[in-house]
């Protein structure tokens, strides 16, 4: 005979007495990423990093600067640096229409000019592989691993803070030479 009386709070917290239908292990959990792309390269950034879209036609071009620094953009009362992914990755294709993607918040916000709107991809963390030795030089310094996607090819995982720091240090080094 089953007791249908309500559970006390302590009994309700005793989750060990309930059987789970399926155990989920950490290697089965997928992680979601923002995927930014150029024609040849796909970059993954953790979905926890705030991702917004801006008006690329409003980027203020700054002459005589580091080649990957496209200019600055007025975003929520602040001027933020905007980097051109094509120039940063040394991809020479002249792209007429680029999308401005803004990553991060407030003083940590950075604008990126890329091929199209970001989209979300999910990967199992166990699928990550070491960076190949023939990876683009720019990515060797800021990418921790790669994922293979049947629709999108190789995707490079980036850590936003280290990537943005690398971009900033590259600009500073270029200005001093």
C-alpha cells in the first residue's frame, strides 16, 4: 500500500530515494557556442559571452593603424574598437558586405567585422581536438582546440578575454614600431 501523504521538506530533499530514469554523464553534455565566420574560417566563442549585432556602415574608419583594426564604433555611449576578422586572419578576399558583431559588455566590448550573423552551434566537449600545426598563425596564439562540424568544417575555439587581450597588445606593439 502506498502512502499518499505529502512529503516533509527534508523528505523532498532526499533525492537519493528516487530512481533516475537515465544517468547523464559529463561527457554527454553539449556546450553551446556563438559561431562567427569568414569565408575560410569559423570561430567559436562561449555562448555566455554577450553577442549583439551593430550597423557596420557606422564604423568610423581610422587611417594609418594596425591592419586588422577597422576603426571604432559608438555603442551604448562608448567608443569600442572594431576588428576586421578577414584582415586579422590574413584572408585577402575583398568582401563588400560585412556584418558587425559586438562581443562583450561595457568597457570589455569589442566589435568584429565578419561574413554574416553569428549562429549557435553545439559540441560535446569530448569532441575537442588539439590545434593542428598548420592552423593560421593568428589562431595559434588564441585558440585552445578545434571541433569538426559536418556542415561548417573546422571550428576554432577561442577564449574571448585572451583573444581580446591579444588583439589589444598587437595594436599597441604595432603603434610603437
